[in-house]
C-alpha cells in the first residue's frame, strides 16, 4: 500500500548545500534589501534566461502587479480567464478592466485569432499566460500589439526555462513575469521576477518595488516587492539542479504518456513544435465533467492527490461574475475536463506506474 502521493513537492537542494550558501549571510548579518545574494541571483538568472534585464520580487503576483503598474496602463486589458487567480487580480487591483478572450483547446492559451475583435480605443495591453509552459502564439500577438500600439506582458509563471525556436520565453513581449513559488519548476520558496529590456520601464519598476521611493520622496503609490537574501540563496542552490530536475520530469512525463496512451478516455495536450519544454505540469483531458470529477474524487480516496484545473475560470469568480466583457465557452469547457496528475522531480517511476494502474482500474470499473 502506497503512502499519500502529493500533487507536487518543492525542489530543495541538500541541507548542506543550503547551509554552505547562507554562511556568508551569518557573517555579514545582511538578510534582506538588495544584498549580495540578491544581486548574484539577478545576474545569474539574467544569463540563464538570456534576457537583457531580470528584476527579482517577493513573489510572482507582486512581480505581475508591479510590472503592470510600471507599464503605466489604462482602461482595458485583454487577457485569458483560463489562469490562476493572480493574473486577473493583478489587472483589477491596478484599476484596469479585464476583457476576457477565449482560448485554444490545443494549448489552453489565449486564442490569438480572437484578440483583435476585442480591441477598442480603450485597450492598453494584452496579458496572455503561457499555460502549463505552453508558449503562446507570440508572433501573432506581437503583430497585433504593434499594429494597435498596445503593450504585451506575459504571465510566464508556468514557463521558467522554456524556449521557443531556440529563444528564451523570458524575452517575449514588453515584459515577462515568472513565479518562483514552491510549487513551480524553479523556486525560491516564495519569489518572482520580471524580465524586460526597456531601460525607462526598468527604472520605474525598480522604484515601485521599493515603495515608490526616490530619495525619501514618494513618486509612486507602491508597495514592497523585495526578495530576501534567504530566498535568493535558495534560488542560487536550486538553479544548479534545474536541468537535472527537468530531465527527471521529462522521463516521468514520458512514463505517464506511455502508460495511459491506450486509454481512449484520456487525452494529453499536444506536444508543441519548436519548443523546449520544462515539464512543469501533467494535465490530462477527460471527455466530460462527470468523468473528470469521478477520477478526481476516487484518486484522492486512494491517496493520489490531483487537481481540477482551473477549477473555476477567473471570469466566473464570485467577485468578477457578470462584471466584465468576454464570452469564453472553450475556456469554460476545458476547465471542466482537465485534471492535473502528480508530477515533481523526486516522484519515482514506480509511483507513476502505480498511479496509471489505479486510473486504468477506475475507468474500467466505471466503464465510461
Ligand atoms: C503561481 C502563479 C502566479 C503567482 O505567483 P506567486 O509566486 O504564487 O505569487 C501567477 N500566475 C500564474 C499563472 C501562476 O501559476
């Protein structure tokens, strides 16, 4: 009998590696506010993500909210409801109006063919999400943005380390925002980053990250977005093992696909062409809500944790329902069919085989 198999498990370096990394912090007593670990992680990530500039933040949400503020947007922002609460909340909390665009079933990303019809004279930006690390239709989105002189901020929280046609995902749009939360492929416990190349934007963002202060004067009404030295140290350690972890996730993903390939009831999202994946999540698609919910309940009864994704699309949240424009039937339908299965670097292949056996049994017993 197996113990509980969790949906995800935070990647950690060895205890000794972390202790070694933080020794200098105990010597200097510098535990937060732009210390040496912070600047080391910023420059290391800049190289790793192959972008002009990387700025660290307390968490991914804070990074997104502050990137939106620094971009100086107004009016309406076209975005996707098939995302984590953070994307929509960051738009609304900046006093902007989200306009919801539908998604494509292949990637679960914003459907670039449906963006232009939503643009009005009040539109100032597009905020797409690279869902499950699938890369958005960046060429089309960039053409639309250029044509209408609007900004693009990618919520790249799922896409750390992803490359498209050999180019890092961090370089797309006017800014790309990452989350380094414990549940993400690369973590600093809590943390996030904004990648960009515009110097003036960077100056504003830097100021906004630090309460909007400039020489004791407040020039923006802003909060606190600073990452601590302890988080930055964890990031420096975790980054050393990132590639090895992605390779482990890749093997496990292939094991899942191999084991479940002959089950007609289950489909995987299509593998993207020209893309280096980070294997961040393992979404499977069922044919309807009843079957998805049946698997969800019964896998948990067998101590296999899984997640309905995204349980409720953000446009249907109690706080947003009927408040904003956008008809998104595909997003709604997909959100009723997707289930995330356990995936993390330390998951063992035997556990994947066990999970797949349980899924097979449940499907056969129910005969759906
Ligand atoms: C995790 C996540 C965020 C928020 O990141 P935090 O670091 O948890 O604040 C934003 N958007 C998406 C799509 C996410 O998955």
